[in-house]
C-alpha cells in the first residue's frame, strides 16, 4: 500500500489500513506523554474522526503526521481549558455587599419578627396567605385546593394580612 498520492484515504479500505496501522501508536504516544487522565482512547478516536473529515486534504504519506499532530493539539487544548476552569474556580466571589451593617442587622431582625408573626397565625390563615403571596396562586386555585369557597380563602388571606400589618410596622405586600 505504498502508492501514497494515488490512494484516497476517503476509501474505506485505505482508511481501515491507516486506522489499523496507527491507532495503537497514537494511543501509546498520548498515554506516555500525558497519562491516562486525558483519556487517550477518546483522543485517538477524535483524531481519526478529524482525519475522516479531512480525508480529501490528507495524503496517505501525511496521515501519520496528521494524526499525531491533531491528537497532541486536542490534548493541549484540553489542558488549556482545564487551566482556565481551575483559574475560575480559584477566584473567590466577593463576599462584600453595599449594605451597611445596620441595614443587615435590621433586615435580620425584621425577618425574625416576620417569621414569628407567621408562626402565630392560625394554620388556615398561614396556608392561604403563603399559597397566595409566596406561590402566587389565585383565590380560586387555593379554594379548589383546600376544598373551601373563594370567600373563605379571601377572608383568611385578608385576616392574615391585617395581623401582619398590626404586628409589623410598615409591612407592605404587592
């Protein structure tokens, strides 16, 4: 099979010959140079896929060089990508905020008071209120879910809202 320029790598028999001749060499080259963590089997297969995609441009005499170069470049690209990933993983997100410590403290206190008032509501009020304001369900959906009338749901939500307004100053809900 030494008719280099006359043999077309796109032919199945010729490509099969190239694969059988060079696959183990490419695999071993990658394994010895970079180790097993880069998946030399996958990179070898990818190199042959690339050869198949470019079979009209590569002659039989250049196939070996093409395979080794492509496989090596694929590994180097993966290594570069891993370096970028590691760099971004090592960058810690800023834990600073623009809120003042007083604001953060007030927010935490308000949240605790809000949770305490929610806990003091009756179960019916709390369920209806949270389904409406947190989950965004309509009064009709809540009524169907709870098995009560729409008017009962409205009463529960508005009575819960009234208690929250009384217990928490400046309490507003959209």
